[in-house]
C-alpha cells in the first residue's frame, strides 16, 4: 500500500514555469527557431544517452521504508553504482505528434514506477500532482511543496502526453488533523524533447536553455474532468476528430478551439443553452432542424 500524508489546506494554482502557451515559436523571449525535425533527432539521441547512463532509486520502491516519500531520484551509473539497471531498460515510450509540424513524430519516453489505482486523466483534464522539473544535468528548475492543480491543456505538451498513462490515488482520506492521505497513487517520470517542451522559448526565470531537453517526475493524486470553457460539455467530448489533441477542433473557425469556446458555432447562442444536461449528468444534444448536426455545432439551427 503506497500511502502519503500531506497537509492539504489549499491547492496552489499552476506554476509559471510548468505552463506553456502551447505555441513553442512565439513569446517575448523568442529566439529564431531552428529546424524542428533536426532538433527532434538531436533530442532523441540526447535523451537516449541519458537513459543509457542513468538509473533511478528502484530499490527504494521495491522495499519502501515507513518514512519513504515515493519520490524518484536519478543518478549516474558509475563507480559504486556501476551495476545498477539503466533507465533505458525500464522506460516505456509512445509516439506523439509535434503540435507545430504535425507530420513530425516524437518518441516520448516515460518511466512508470507505480501505475496508481484511481482514475486516469484524459488529455484535457485537471490533475493534482506533486512534481519536480529537472534538466538532464540534474539541475532542479521547478518543484512543488504541496499538491498542485494543473490544467493539462496549459502544460507543456510532453507532460500532457505522458500524464494520461498514469492513474491517481486509489483512496483519498481526510484526516482529523487537516492532512490528507493518498493511497496507491501514480508515480513516474517523463523525458521531454524540446519540441514537446519549450523549444526555442523557455520561461526567462527557469534557467532552461532554448532547445534543452527536460525531465518531470510526478506523483499523481487526483483527477478532475476538464471543462475549460464552462459550456457544460466535458472537454474530452470536444475532441471531435478523436485524435487526442484539443487544439485542432474549431467548428466556427474563429481561432478559438471548441474546448475553450463557449459558443462553438458562433450563432450568438451559448453552447450551454443549446444542450440539455440531464439529472444523471448525461448530455442530450438537440438537433432542431434534423440535419444531423447538433444545434450547438450548427450555426443555422
């Protein structure tokens, strides 16, 4: 049983360093972008070299002590650690699209230490986590001290792509002293190439260099369904082409993707007023003119 007690009086909102505007080539600190395909090749090689030469504290997870904090720690395979299992033999990977050049595919490596026994987030959900962000030289550039609530649509893409592979806590217990106990929560890490991170525009205060690869370690506690535009339709249902990306569904072509647009068809009637939310939480989508397109997506309904 994986258990952690945390004084949980309030949730911090999203860290400035952790978030991304989801457009790697724009921003006040922009430097001229390099070729994304060439950088992807370099990033994969650099990350794989790191995975081949580093290990994590897997032995602590195999035999956790009563005061173990279930944090992942990395170190170099050398000297007294020469016999450790390299990360490359323990990670999983998935193929994910670049958000700028969608024909460019990345091999995104992630380390699944504990799956977790609760809910798994969808890509536009809200996740409550503890985390650390590090560069490949192990320099810490950001971390949380209490659980933080993240809108996954506002995190760097590689983090968002990895989080859906984990589950939150199997049990969340409110204790009399005001702390919260999380049991059997997800624990892992993701190794993010710059094209799925900050590319040429890292946050100024972070110390991250343009085109630098980064690592996030996470403990996933809770998951909340995302409805970023508060239109009554969960954002996962606004992925109309079912491709796992929130940015490219824009029915009225007004520049606002449906998940962040409270009038999806731009007919002057809010989406919330063109759907019916039933008592059991299910949604009915009226189609007044019977043309096969629900009213909330039909500008002439």
